[in-house]
C-alpha cells in the first residue's frame, strides 16, 4: 500500500480545523455531544474510541511515556463532526486521566484548543514536557 504523505497531512489538517472550529461557537463551554456514545479505552492499541453502537465515530490515540499520557491526535468521522463528539471525547478522556493522577503531554492541536477553551484542565499539562500542541498560538475568545 502506498501512502501519499502530503495528502495525509492535508487530510489531518482539515480534520483538525473542522474539529477546532466547533470550539468557537457561543456555547463552546458545553462539552456534551448531541449523540449518546460510549468512550472505550483500548489499552492494547493505545487509544480511546468513541463508539455509537458497533461503530467507531471518533478516536484519540495516546502513548505512555515516562508516566505521562501523550495525547497524539483526535479524529472524528465526518458525519459526526458538528455534533460535539470531539469536545465530549476529549473531555471524557481528560477526566479519566485526571482520576488516574497522571499528567499529559499534548501533541494534538485539537486537545490543545479544547484546553484553551476549558482552562480547568490546564493543571493536567506536564510543566516539563507540555508538548507542541499544549498552548495554541491564538487565544480563545473572551
């Protein structure tokens, strides 16, 4: 199988921009999705999966490095992108991490934007290894 790296990068960027755009709505602090879905932790493959019935509608892969949870990316199926699936998935994952007592390193720009809009999660970011996505360049609206 041949992978076009440029096409893959463009698709990732489009996914990120679509998910981040939902954070700029007037009710961005409301993280609940319009769908009732489950979030399953798949430790074997290092990911949290948002499932609606038997379908995976979102994924947030991670790695454990030095006792920290490194959040790599957030993906949501196109059909569910404007329904707060990303916000609820990220919120539920961060709450689970908080309960575990671990810190996070943020590589995913979607998670970084979510935290910028929901500063109650800032304390989860590892101060020594925050990650490239931890502090977005633009500030959330006041």
